[in-house]
């Protein structure tokens, strides 16, 4: 069932007035979500009431992914909500580079995700390598709950350990290391979109005064944790390519752009 033209026109204008991007698409997505959540499919009033609650949340700039409770990444469906970073399509660049670097899909790779959040990176990687094993390290209790639930839902929990700790304490030996660390400069956080600034976890965003705090640790960690032939794949901000190049030195294999052409993935070797 579709909303009446009057209702759809009204909510679209309200969303547009609130500064929401793609208001017509958002209205459609939230209407469909209200339809799937409504206990009685024939109850128009119940559906419209739920739809209105979703619209109000979006007008308050709550991310659509938090309202619907899920986000697609690497063609997989991930549960997300308050306390966990919403997966972004540009992060798929890390998986693309992992697959390019290790073309043998049957390889029994040992993979590590540092600061795993929702588990989207390690789950996507394990979905590509059926004989691989994974380790997901995350210190946030809220994010850990989503990570465990997503791995279970995708049938990957048997191949992935989830460890509750700061990634500075990570141990082991790995063929591939994935990380999407906090990399926003602290002074820039106030200028982020409301969806990010007001709702997503600060600890997943704040990269310190220069945005590079986590990378100083990651570069040292990867030298210790990578196998001799292993590679690390770090997501970076669009303006951080030069800083990462200098930080990684001869260990840098390359910096790869995302589909928008922005530097996104720094690839590094052990030594």
C-alpha cells in the first residue's frame, strides 16, 4: 500500500524544510519500513502513526539507518543503531583492496579487524574467503553487541572471535589487518552533519587534535601483528594521504581512492 499523494507531499516538504537530503526517497523508505513494522497490515491508522513517528525522528536528523535498524554493506545486511557507526559505502574500498591483494578465495587467511564496530569489515572479508578466520577487536559495549549479532545473523560467528578490548592490546599474527579508525580532527566535529555529530558515537569519530592519533598506534601495531607477507588496510580521511604516506614511509604500498576519487585506503606492508 502506498501513502496518499497528500500525505506523501506533506512529509516530503517537511523533510525538505528540515534540511534532509533526498526527501522523497527518505519518505518512501520510511513508509516501507512502517509497513513492515506494522503489526496489522490492514491497519492504515497504525501504519500512518508509525510512519509519522519515523518522519519526526528523521526531521530531528536521526540517521535513516538508526530508524530502520539496518544498513547494507558489501551486499550484506547489518543491524545498526545508537552506539555504533553506520557503515559507509566508501569503506568498501578496503574490502576491494583486500580481495585484489589476495586473489585466491580459498586461502586460509587470518584476518584482524581493529575497532570492528558493527563488524561490517570483518564480515565482508570473511564472506569473500570461506576458509579464512577472523578476529574482531572492539572496546565499546554497544558496538560489540551489534558486531556479535551481525556475525551470528550472517553465519560467520563460528569463524570469528570477538574480543572486548582496546585495539592497542591486540595480539596474534595475521595475513590481513583492516581498520576504520576515528580520523576526524577534534576541531572539525562541530561542523559535521547533524546525523553524524548528534547521533553517531563520538569515540568512533574523534581522531584527536590532528585526526591522526589512531594511525600512530595502528602503524606500530601492524608492524608487530602482520605476518611477513601480510598487508594492512586502513581507511583514511580525504585530506590525510600525505600524512599517512610520511608516517608509513617505505612500508606504504599505496593509497587508493574510493569511487568518488577521494583518497580512502592506505595499504601497508610489515616492513
